[in-house]
């Protein structure tokens, strides 16, 4: 389907232009059209041809990286970046595409290391991107120290770090202790009400059945020992489950916070 669309595009382009389509100006226009119409792989190939025609052209090199990155071919984009960085010096636009690729691959530490030696950006630009990389890498304490040290006046960061410090998480130890005392209460503490109630019913029901068995037949009651074993297994499982519930609750809280971080700081690299 993509090939069919590409062929149609070429035919239309031939019909709309009486000039030589393969001169550099028209080829560049066509490559930009492919990029705008989200035919990223074809755009990358066309810009590669243009770069071959005009080596060391910073614009073509930048567009090649952008096209590969948007096509989801980040590994190829990195290979091309390392080629360009050896042949084209001091290009801020190429460096920007490099950071986009790294952020897409979640290589935040590589971004931080590269920014430390980057002479193409101003100190203010580098500090802003360093803060963004730290936040995206979930290094909130380091980000806070960095912002304080560099005296960054970032209202969004101030809001987010305050929001982070006020997150109300659940204690796994407390959840375990609660369920040890009252089965299911640890899960209720972590807002898993249905699971908590079911744990209480299962453990309580088996304890009651074991009690009936021992009361009727004494300590040798098979019925009593069966339900005791089942009940004790549920009891231990309920404690373990309460610990996991607290962890899942906290994970959900942190994931929601990270969505805010990503929404604010990811665009800084685009």
C-alpha cells in the first residue's frame, strides 16, 4: 500500500512539472513533500540521494536524521549521525536531531554526557535540556539539586517538584501488618476494596469451617485440618498480596506523575 501511494505520488509529480524533476531544486522540493506527507522512509531515501549529490550539506543531513527518526528507524539514524558528526562540524541542527533520537530511545544519560561537552548551545539552553533529561530519567532529586545549583527559574519544574514531594504513597510494611491483624485490610488500605473483602471472606470462611470441624471431632478432625491448611494458605497469600497491592498503588501514582513530566519535558527535545 505504501509503495502504491509512493508510485502515485511520483506520477502526479511528473504530471505537475514540465521541468527536470531530478535537478537538485525539484528533488529537494519533492523530498520535503514526502516528509510533510509522513512518507518518512521514502523521504529519507530521497534526502540520502540529495546528500550524495551535495556532500556535507547540513540541511540534507538534518532532514535525513529527522526522516529516519520519524520513520521509527532510530538505529539507522544513529549510524548516519555518527557519519555526519565526523564529516560536518559544529552543526546545532544536527545535534538537535541527535538528541531527539536519543530521547526516543530513552538514552537520557547519553544526552546528559553529550550536553556536558556541547559547545554549540548556550549555557541556558544546555541547563534547560539537562533538567529535562534528568526529569525524563526520573532522577527527581538530582534535578532538584541541579535546578537549585544553576538557579534555574522554571515555574513548571517548581510546580512538578512540589507535586512530587506531596505524592501520598502506601507503605508495604504497614499493608502487611494490617493484613496480618485483619485479613484483607492491607488491600483495603491500598484502595483494592473488592480484593480486600474477598480475602477477608475466604480466610474467615475457612477459619470458621476449621473451627466447626475441631469443635465437632476434636484435634484429630480431618475436616478441621483440611480447612485449617486452606485457611492458612489464604492467610499467607493475603499478606503477600497486600504487599503487592501497596507496590502497585505506588507504581500507579508514580506513573501518573511521570505522564505529567513527559508531557512537559519531552517537547523540549523536539
